[in-house]
C-alpha cells in the first residue's frame, strides 16, 4: 500500500479500443505468460493490473437532457430518434459500441452521447436557440 500511493513508484496506463476502417488494423495480440516461467524471469517486466468497469449508461431521455444541458436546448427526442435511425443503429447486435439492452430497455453508452454531442456541435444552428424562460 505504501508503494502504491508513492508517486515515484506509481503510474497509470489508459487503454482504449481503436476503431479502424479496415478489419484487422485494430488487432493487437497480447500473450499472457506465467510470471514464474523462465521466459518471464528473463524479461524486463512491467506489471499491470486490469480492472473492468461497467460503462456509464443513459436512457434516451437522459441523452436528450444532457445534450440540452450541454448548450443545445433545441435538441429533442425527435432529433435523437431521427439521428439513430439515420445511422442505422442495430439494437440486436451484441457488444454494440453504442449501448446495451437491459431487460426491455435500451441504454446508451457515453460513446453514443459523444457522437450526438459532436453532431449537435457540427449542426449548432439547428439546436442552439435561446432556452425559453420557465
């Protein structure tokens, strides 16, 4: 614990999935070896612990609310539905980068939120009108 909190012996790696246009361009092979093997003893070893974490999920209403809160008050549920229909999002695909079906509800991942935000930024004139006073 003392070494883990000491910045001299601590660093972080951030790994992300790379999406490419050609199949196979984003493939890297990682071979895990026994740390007690002869091969492991002969290497300059860097240890890494990998911890999976559950992705942040939002209902469609949460996507619309968060996009509005990001400065695009003209963005509505209609625009959200039209956007995923235009992008031909297939909800039957397992391990979709866009979201996941839980029981009977579709939850969108942050990757989709970022895609919607980018779309709104590129088309700001359609969604950036003054928010009405409440």
